[in-house]
């Protein structure tokens, strides 16, 4: 039991493409995430000047993006790098036991807690299934598998327990006879897919296999969206505004210049609603 251990910290890795949206997300989410926490940001690029946050440096991590690029040699190195940074922060850098990792384009729109009254972590589920994720994790540890065929842990956020994630790392290192971070990269199969691994899915299934009494699960209403609307803000719990949609506010003038007027309109609508979210007072 985790009684009376409600303190946790938030970790948000920020890629270059997300640096224009993360301030909106941080300002917004502080109004809705319940609990006592600090927010740690990490970017491999320039430091981010966002109030009420702490910024981590590249030197805080024992591996670099360049090292991973040299091993992977494709355009997904940054994607793998941020996964490993999440794991390392949760297992080593976080001074608290629990880490809530957030994707940088995630927006909560209702008050939300991540621990129950006994301080047990609460995990949101989805129904996503991507077989290569499980192929990868089973190479790292054969006991890892999809615990429930109807559930996934990929929901743009994850609660990590330092004790459990370090336990998982030790099991993987024992099985692979190598450092966890090297093993994670060595067993990637980019011939099968450009997305061969998921730190969220691996940890989510690990806790269900080995720690069934130390977590709770729930379903929340959420979606990836290209255009925010009133229904999204009133009927959903959270949403993400993904880079690939190219409809974030910072895409407005580029969309106009490229005569993508529908996307430009959506960028303008998203700007309006993000300003609306900004006006909401903290709970």
C-alpha cells in the first residue's frame, strides 16, 4: 500500500516540434491535475522558459540523442530517445517515488486525480493494439505480454513507480545480460515498422503481470483532435492536439501561405479555444 504518499512529480519531454504548444499545455494542466507536485521539462534543444517549472539539461542523462542516432540511423531516433528519457527520469532523476509523465500536446479539461484515497496509482486505459510493441517487450523479457486483450496503456500519459520500474529494469538486464538502455535499442526492429516500441505499453503490462494489487484502472473520455470544439471541452476528460495534424495555432500563417485554408481555419479555431482554456481559473 502507498498510504500517505501523495507527492509526485510531473515529467514532460519536449521535442522541437512541440515547443510552441507545451506552454499552453503546462498552463492549462496545472489547473486540473490534483495533488502536490513539481513539473520538470526536458528538451534537447534550447531551455524552455515556462513559469512554475524546472528545466533539465541533456547532461542530466547518461545517454545522448546523438548516441542513439548513431545506433538507430533513421528518423525515429528522437522518438526512441524521449522514451528512454522518460524511463530514466522516473527510475533515477525524480526525487519523489512517483512520476506522472505527460505528452507535451496533452490537455486535461476536467479536474483529475492520479491516486486513490490510499495513494494507489490510477491508470487510464485505451483499446489500442500494436503488435510490434509486444514483440519488442517480449525480447526484453519473455514474461511480458498483453495482459488484457481489450486494454492498452497508451493514453498520452503514464504514472511510473520508481521501485517498480527499477525492478523491471533489473529483470530485463538479467535476461539480456546487458544494460537496459542498450538492450532497449538493440532489440528494436525497424524493418517491421517505424514504431517498434512503447515505454507506456511495456510498463502498463508489467505492473498488471507483477503488481496486480498496486494499481487501479479507469476509462476516461479522450481523443486526438485536429480541431477543438465546445463538445470536446464539455464532454471529454482530455484531448491531444498532435503535430501531424498541422492545425496548431503556430501553423496558422504557414497554412495560409500554402493555401491550406481549411487547416488555417482550424488553426484559428484552436487558438480561440486555447485562449478560452487559459481564462479558466485554477481549481
